[in-house]
C-alpha cells in the first residue's frame, strides 16, 4: 500500500498535528509506503514581503493563477520550500521516529520538467506574453530513487522546484507534481490536503461541498473550482488518468486542519474522485 | 577512491568554478566516489542582517568561535544552508551532468549529534554559561545511506544542521562534521577548502603558510591557527585519527578560489596533514 499525501502551503495550515498523525500511522503499519509532498506559498509570501520583494501573481486567460518567478523569487522560494519548511517537516517526523528524507525535485533530478518559454497572462485587462519566468511543469519522475528510499524504510518528503533537461531550477505546481509522482509510483491513494474542505460550489458556503467527482459530473466540478482550486482539480484528474504512470484509483481533495485530517480524508471527508460511475453532487 | 571535499561558506568564496572542476573530475572518472559538504556562514550573516537579526558569535575561553544559535537563528541558518546554497550547488552539478542529491544532516538522521547543554563563553571579559543554544557536535554518521547514494551513482551534497537523539535540529561545525563523515566512510582524502590558503603563522602574510603538518609539528600548527582556522585544524586532526571510523590518510586545508582549487589541493597546495614523520615548517 502506497499512500501519497500532499499538504498545501496556504495560510492557516498547521503542520504539526498532521505530521503527528502521519507518524502514528507509519508506526502502526511499518509496511505502509508513504510519500509526502508539501508547498510553502504563504511563508514564501511572508519572507518576500520582509525582504522588500512583494510577491506577484500571474493569471492566465483561463483563470489559473501562479507565482511570477524571476531568479530572486526562486531564491526566496527555495529558501522557504527546501530550507525552512522541508527541514522543519523532516525534523518533526524524525522526532517521532519516522526516518524522513527531505528532498526537492532538483535532487537526483526527481522532477524533470519543462520551462514555459512563453506564458500568456492577463495584466490590467490586457493579454501579455511573459518569456523570462522560471516556472513550468513536471514531465518525468525518478521513481527508482523514491522506491529505493521507501524500500530502505525511508519516507521521502518532496517539494518544488523541479529541474529542466538543461539543469535550470523551475517552480512547478506542487499539486500537479504530486499527482504525476503518485501515478509514477503506482500509488493507491492520493490526498491533496489544504486550507479548504474540498471543492465548493460557493467558496463562502462550506455546505456547498461537492462530495464526489467522477466522469459523470467532472464538468460541474471544474466549473465550481476557482483560483488555486483549479490546479487541485486538474491534479486530481491527472492522477485519475494516470498521466506519466498508472491511474491512481482514489484521490481526495480535503482539509489539512482539524483532528486526524489524514484519517478523515481517507474516510471520504472532502471531494472524493473515483473512476466509478457512482458520483453525487453537493450534500 | 573516495574523495571528500568540504567547501567553506565564508565571504568571497566563488562556488561556480570549483563545482565546474568537480563535475569534470567526476565525468572523467565515473568510478570516483565523491561527497561534498558545504557551509554558508557569510550568506547566513547577510540574510540575518536583512531580516533585522544581526548575527551573534560565541567565543569560548580557549578562543574557539561559533554562531550563537537560538531558534530564529536556526530557521534563518536552515533557509540559507539547506535551501539557497545546497540547492544552488545541486542545480549547478545537475546542469553539468552530475547526479547530485542535496541533504542536510537531519535527513535520514545522517548526522546524529549531541546538543551542548551548557556552553562556557567569554562575554565582555567575563565567563558566562549559555544553556539554550541549539548547537552541538556530531556523534554518529549514517554511512549506509551515503554509501547507498554513491553505490547508485549519486553524489551527496551535505550540510548542517545535524539532529539529536531527541529529534532536535542543531547547528554543528561543518568542518568537523565533514571530518567525522570522511572517517565514517573510509575516505582516502579530505580537502577542507575555504577563503584562506591554509594555516598561516601570520594571518596577514601569505608566505607564512605552514605547508605540512604531522605529529612532529602539530603543536606549532595548533598555535598558529586562530579564529575559524582552529576548527579546521581540529577537524583535520580528527580525520587523521579516524574519530568515528577509519583514519583518513591525507587531509589538506587549502584555498577554494583560484584555478582548479581541487587539483591544486590534491597536489599539495595548502597545509597538508599526513601521518608520516615527514613534516616541514613555513617555506
């Protein structure tokens, strides 16, 4: 059984309880194979502000948002994602007896990707082309290395950036990178946990949660997802189709906070993606 | 053949040329096993200043200096060492075809250490005891993991912090951690490269370089080493005695800058520590 968990880096996510839950799961079932992927967007914004370089966002014509990543931004990004957050997660897991190994996508070129050479973006109502952004997507995963770590009882803790064929570090969406990696590893289950409960029809109304997603209602789910949730839905779909590997049979977009968020997500709390025809709308 | 290189993090060290030299060495001899350890003290000082937390130094009664490391300092330290510098080294090596893997001593608990529970320090001429410092020394090395990486064609790029048995990240001296790791791996050669040419009798006179160190003149060498050089000499001695492993037969304290610094150090430029009786003073 390979459990793949992505924990978001948005504002208000408390890492400590979820890491403690993860550690107790692993202690209870040493045969459980786990990969953890994390983000770090909020803390990157905080450090960027402190260093006098306020974060900037790119909005695509279709409404996807991403971080404007020049070289200075990537340096700050790397300090937060690979330094502060990655190592604080590893420290916590080690303290609880889990042999965690913190890595970025550039280490062993775990995440090999392609830089976007031209990004269409909406700025002040106009479409512009950005050519110098250090961002892109993951094309290939070094699954052998991740399996080697898990085969020797280690838990990989992975975070962006990825690296291009030319050896340039690039910012990649951590949800989609997680999805691709879960497929490459043949993971059984992918949990995308963040500071939202799942896909909501109305972002201001928690009761508008879409509890199930499948082929039958995927257009509705896509239409309901705005902002960063768009990437999570795309990631869930890519994992379900098995882009770059084997289809993941179950993906849950759920909450990282609260009691036992991993157990709750595995029990179906959040938006559950399945390939079966059994799908429902908001309860 | 295992070559162990530590590159300092002092002011004025240019990483790019030495990494290019290392990559060409590895391409020329794929059987060469390499571990790289790096510091990051200068960039940590720069970021600390920018964040309004100027670095503080502890001076021991015997004159050893170290960074005063509270939790905030360790966070900044981790961002610079494990984030910015570690990943920029890995990115550079990957770009040149070397399958580098960047790790800290807390990952897989590669460097297990002991926190100093009470540090005697000189402050304004008085001896004080500091009890809350997050610093210590490395007691044990996960050599199996480092060998696993090298056996599979990977180059570990290692940096502090280390981690205690209780799972607390601690700042450790990277020279001494490198020495211990070189001994644990049975490395043939350890190069401690930094922004100085070697041990100088007079820090202001490059011609006062002590070119050889052995049992015959080690007291002179110790006496000549001031400031951060004290730790390098101690590290060299620990590697030569094989603390925590096998004695390293050759240690060189030399320059990280200039043309081909690795080749020059291996050829004997700097202060060469050998266990033979053949030792000389300044040339």
